[in-house]
């Protein structure tokens, strides 16, 4: 019997590889001769770099960059010299995780550090960049990133602007004469699983800026700034940025990468599946076993399990989901198309106890799943 184990991580508890190993241990107790293929996955959020390391065989490169408030920090990205491919997580240089909660301030935050990481990978010869944009602290439409790559943003008096969210509203024109020529050969894909436009009630500021430290007045000001930025870009580059699906992701970084790097926004899980050659690997499998910390309605929205199910259904492969928590109705499970699902928790416990016991609980759940189908 062929099993493919293809999970997301259990955040704060088990990595994708650890999940695979635990499920394998449980399966082998019942099917000692089973053909088991382990393909850990991710959807582009934090922790994705650890998964991608399984597929592009790169090295971690550490660079001194600016954090969202222009303070020096060390940030790392994955680079494969063999394939000339880099994977950068925006949060490493421009993320909320680099700040104390009291310091969240997307009005004055910048994605400049992310641009510094991109500049470094280009200097190493990168020809392909995959950029994960989850967890950002910014609402600057990517002008910080662009500034680090040589773009300049001027006000009506031809004064150069600091690339922060508060200055979007002051942008009058953009200069690109200092941008390195080799940047044009970089193929950029952005792991993006939201569809928000750049501005408006569903845009970057109104949907995400509050969690990055903005109050109601600042949110309104940021939205006006995004609108001004859009007018300038539309005029200078002949691009209707408000029509870019996902343009409002990461404080408008979706638009910034599209405009300044000619980047393509794509589903994070689909990008990772492509790197793992997932669709080819699962052929002739009897079961795919997947899982994540919590299975709920959000799992329908571009998450890892949805990506697994899409591929499994095309190949008519049954799917089992072993999760920390399952918050689905029978109808929702049928809509997802999951053959078997269970929460692995064995007894009432605190969240800390449950996370500490995840490995043993998962082995037990995999063993009992195998018993059922044996």
C-alpha cells in the first residue's frame, strides 16, 4: 500500500518533517511493508523556508539589514547556487515578529529590509525569487523594498521621501534611473493567499493596518496614501494597480512587487507543490495523509490542506486529515472531500500539554487510522 504523508506544520509544536516521521511510525506498526513517501508542505507563511530546504537544496544566507523601523538586524534567506533560486520570507526583515507589540507602527514602518535581502540575492546571481509575504509590519505598498533596490520617490517639490507608509500620500513621481540593470532578469513569484485590492474598505489599510498598530484616523490616512500611490503608478507605468488580485497583501506589497519587480502573485501552497513535484509524486497512492494544527473553514482558503485535496481529487486518491483540532461540520467535511479526519487529542488538557504531547498523540492517531483501513 502506498501512503503519501503531506502535512503543514503544527505551529509551535511539530514541524512538517516531524509530523511525517510520527505518522510513518504509526503506519509501520500496522503496515510494515508500506511504501511511504514524505512530502512536507507549507502555504508561504512563516516556516515555509524550512520546508523549501527539502526541495531546492540551498544554504541559508545571513545579511545585516534594516528592520521595519530602520534598526539593524540580521535576517536570513535560502539560496541555491545550483538553480539560482532564492526564497525570502518578508517577515525575516520586515515582520511584526521583529518588534514588541507596543512598537507596532505601520505609519512609520518600511519594507526596506526586504529589499536589501532581494538586492543581496541578486548580487549572488539569483535568477528566480520566491517571496513569502506573510507577517509583515508594514503598510508602505512596497516602496521601502523598491527604495533599497534603487527606486526613488519624490514629493511635489522634488524632495526625496523616506519610504514609509505615512509618505505614500506625498508621492508625486518616481525615478528608476538608479535601479541595477540585472534586476530585470530576476523572475519573481510571490506566495500570496489573499485577494484584497490595494485600497478601499477591503484594501490593505482597512483590513490589516489595525493589527499593525494603526488607529482609525491613521487607517483612513494610509488608505488615502495608497490611493495617491495608485494614481502615480497608474500614470507613470500605465498599470491599473487596483485590479491586481491580492495587491493589498502585506500592506500593499503585492502591488509593489508587481510594479517594481514585475512579480507574479500565486497561491503559496501551489508554489510549494510545484517545487516538490507533488502532482507527479502522488500518482498511484492509496492514501494521502495530511494535517495542520486546526482544521476549520479557513482551511478552504488557500491553505495547505486545500492544496492537497485539489491534487488528490484529480487523481482520485483518498485523503485522511490528522489535526490538532477539528472544527468542521459533517457538511463542511463533505464539501472539502476528506475521507477520514480526526483530532489527535487523547484527553482533556491545556493547550500547552496538548502541544507537548503532539508527537505521541499523532503516532497513536496514525496507528489507529491504519488499523481501521487494514
